[in-house]
């Protein structure tokens, strides 16, 4: 099983220009070429959930964090090569 963990973000001043979408698509494409069947991302409820769901990621699990102010959310998307 292949696994890579990277923290990637787009600076607030450059958001809304398609940079995040391009980065996500490239990462999923390259992962598929390397044999990864899906991408799994983790975010917090106040961060990028909408970004990922607009990008065809589906929610896998929502778990409460140690703080009552937010939740950890896991989302996944199948790579095109695995379809």
C-alpha cells in the first residue's frame, strides 16, 4: 500500500483562482499513476470541507475533536485510474 502525507494549502490572498483545484487534481492524477486507488484527506469543520466536496470528495467519517468547537472530517475520492 502506498501512502504519502503532505500538508498543502493555498495562501488566502490567492484563493479563488483555481490553484487549489489544480493542485488537488495533479496530486490525485500522480497518485493514480503510482497505483493509488483513492485519495484520503483530513480537514477541520471550519476549514476546507466545501472545497473538497465541490471537488467530488465524499465524507467518510466525522469525529469530534478534543475541542467542542470543531470536528475532524475525513473525505475520500477514487482516482480515475481505479475506476
